[in-house]
C-alpha cells in the first residue's frame, strides 16, 4: 500500500468482469425486449458496461483487490480535485464575517442563517491546509534549500499573491496553512499520557470488556503499538485483528488537525463543517485512506449529530509532495520561483479563537526532533523521555537490532531496567513483530500442553517473548520512516523535477543515468538531513512555552483513573500542562469531551483472500434455493 501510485499511470482499473467483495446494492432497470432476436454484429457493436464505481470507504472494507482498488481511489484525492474545488467554490474571507472582537464569542454569517437550518453562507468554502514536515524536507532536498524555506514556498503557493489564486475561476486560495509539527506536540503529550496510564498497575488490573477490542473507550494493552501510520493500521485490521487491543487509540497529527480546525471553525463561525475544506499535504498515499475512514468524520465529535445528516470528513483531500508540484504546474507556476520568505503578518487572518491561534501559529517555528528520535515524529522517544523525567538519574540506552530499521531502547538506572521500547520500520520487520505477538494456538489433541507454541527467533533482541516485554513499539510501514514515504520525490524523479523547473544540477550533484538502491539510500540521507536541520533553538521553544500563558487555568494531565502523570512538566521542550490547558479549552469551546476529540477506534475487517470462492453454478443454485426454486 505504500508503493508510489499516481492517477496518471494506472492501467488496472476494476471493471465489472473483475470480482469484488463490494455487494451490488442496485441493478439498472432492463428496458430491452427479452424476446427480441438480434444478430452477432449488433451484439459486438453494443457498448461495454461502465466501470464499477468504488469509493475509498469501500476499499477499506475490502482486502481482496488492494492494488486495483487503490489505483482507482487515488484519483479521487489528487491535485486535480484541489483545483476543481477551488474553481467551484469561492474562498470565504473577512469581511464575510461579522467580527465580535477577540473575546472568544461566536461569529455569524452576514445576512445568512446557521447552517444547521439548511442555509449556508453563500456557496463559498473556508479553505485550510496542513503541511507535514516530511513533505517540506522532500522539497528542500530537491531544490537544495532549507526546510523552513520549503515551508514558506508552500505557503506562498497556497495563500500568496503569486500562488493558486492567480488563474483560478474565483481567485480562491487557502486562508490558513498549518504546520502539523505544532499539532504533533499535542499528539506526543497525549501519547505519553496514554502509555503511562495504560501500563499503570491500576489499568493492568482492569480486564477488557468483552467485544470491545479496538473501541475508543478501551485501554490498549502492552505492548502498545503506534497508530499514526495508516498503512500499518490497514494491515493490522485486515490481516491480524488480534492486534487491535494493542493499538494506540490516539489520532494521527493529520486526523487531529482536521478535527481541531473543523470543530472550532464551525463553532466560532457558526457554519456547518461541510463549508470548511481541509487539504493535508503528506508524505505517503496511505494518508488518503486514513482520510476516508468513517471514524474520522464529524459524526464522532459534532454535538447533536443526527443519523439523517451525512457525516463530513475531517480531512477532505490528501496530496503528496509530488502532487504538490503537479498542482503548481497545472496553474503554470514554477514552484522554484516562489518567494522563500514567509507571508507578511499583515496579510494573515487571525484564527477566530485567540488561544488556539496562539497555539497553531507560534512566534517561534517548531523544529523536528533529534535524529535519535527517528524520522517519524519521535513518538517513542518522547514517551521514553517522559518516563525518564519520572525517574531521576536514569539514562537511555539504544541498541540496533538485526537491521537499521529495528532499534531497541531501554531506560536504565544503575543495574535496573525501568522500561523497554522498540522501533520497527518496514513491512519485513513488521511481519516479524506480528508473528511474535500472535497468540499461541491451543492444541485440540488430548494431553497437549495449553498455551505453548513454537516461535522462530525466540532468543536475542526483539525476538520471541522479548517483544511482549516492550512497553511501546513505534511501527511504521515504510523502511526508513516517514521521510521515505511513497509520495515523496524519489531519486529517479529528481532530475525530471528540476528540468521541469528549469534548474540544472545543484551543488555539484552527479547525474546518474539509472539511479539504483544505493542512490536512493543516499538521497534519503539528504532528505533526512533537511528534516533534522530545521531552524529554531530549544531555548526559544522553551520561552514560547513559558510565555505562552493564554489566560487559561492550569490543569494536570488527565488519566483514565482520575490521577495525574507525575514527573517534570517540560519534556523535550514541550510543556505538558501547556498542552492540556489547550485541550481543555478546545473541549470547553466545542462542548465535546476530550476523549472524543483525541482518540479513535479500530475494527476487524473481514477478508476473503485465500478462501474458497463460490463458482457461478453454486451462486446461482444458492440464489434459486433462496427464492423457493430448484433444479
């Protein structure tokens, strides 16, 4: 699922002749004369039936045609869809709003009624984009610029005077461009709280409710597995449902950003979520599948949601770094020619909630974590640092596994190992992890031992029962982590991209006729270098945390048992109290409980792969018998 997919080079679209798990809901009415006699030439001249229509949601309910289904679905979220939406709807900007100052009260649409009454504010939409640091790093490596400059160029494309608003039917553009690194800080704090709480003695003594595996209100069990990678989540749901109790319930930064902006903007501006259009620019195509999940819609958080209302997705469209370049080219914009400076602050529209505005747009740019934390957001390392803050005098030990994508982390103090965690990147390593977490089969033979099974690799690091000793495992589908996502610019495409932009070899690059795995590895090193070389200092980030008191009362980090997580408040430059203040304010603003905003659920997806399929004769016989007929 993490392979590079593009709507431009697909040749395996599903046709009605290909079996699909999706049931046929309705059949077209047959208006032809059943007794009409025709000739062979007329039959040959008849038009073939149209291709089957499959949505992203259908794909998530199917595991028998992954490649073909995803090929069809990628075209539904593409740069073409972004341009079509911008050309169809005018972007909503002030003064379309009746401002009420910065006291946090509601805004109303000028001359219109609330969307809940069926009247929207014209036909416009409020366009918001969120950008992943991995996408910025990929473009930074392509154009030999810093990650910060790449981010400025993306903002200039989406919101600047030389960007998408030129050439569009309505001059529509994006009102806000949000850095997901900011929202990721909330994810890191919530992830650490989830792990510490779930592994506490009180939680360990509470059994899971029957039939609640994967539910939003359940506590994950040890080892807790990352939930930020949608490719990994789809794999677990479809092939290994026994993993559902281990999955973290926390939303990814992409999903949490969507919930945040749609819930707050719809409440503050008094408009329905359907008038807010959220574009996410991410490193992999699997994020398109995540955006289509039925759990990540307004039905999960919108107060008084009616079953008759169609749920609105928290993320409307996902594109990648490559597609972003296609987006610029479609408007005849040379991405490399865009200004590398930030947009003037005088042109910035403040977020309608001043406290959330200060959080989403801090005065100091957030930088990525250190290389030791990995290139996928640093979940494991932040959780480990949280444990370290609770155990003064402890140190973090790092050891490599059987390859560079398997790393084991231990928190030790003197001769005591306090907690162990691990990182597994790439499906080859994930399969080894899953195999060692699989429950033992109970033999049906009389006299056989119960709960015993043979498992390969029972000895050594990250092997056998040792996997179950981990408190937390950071799992990512792509080898090398998120900077190596399927939507990133690959080494084989760099020269083509630069040629299209009119750029020759940069910084003495050696042009390789046919780049191979070695060149791709070296290229990934350059992307990682751009990812980890973000501007900003720890002292500056701490200053934001200390001075960022938005007038909210202090609250402790909540847990499921009502206690607070002990330890230092500031971990890796992120204040836990500061984040929970924001989350509490968000909950109070929207009237939605924090768990419904932060967490999501998972479900077992039935698959027919490897199962015996009914023949046409058997299907017809079953249909005839169900209708009372027979042979």
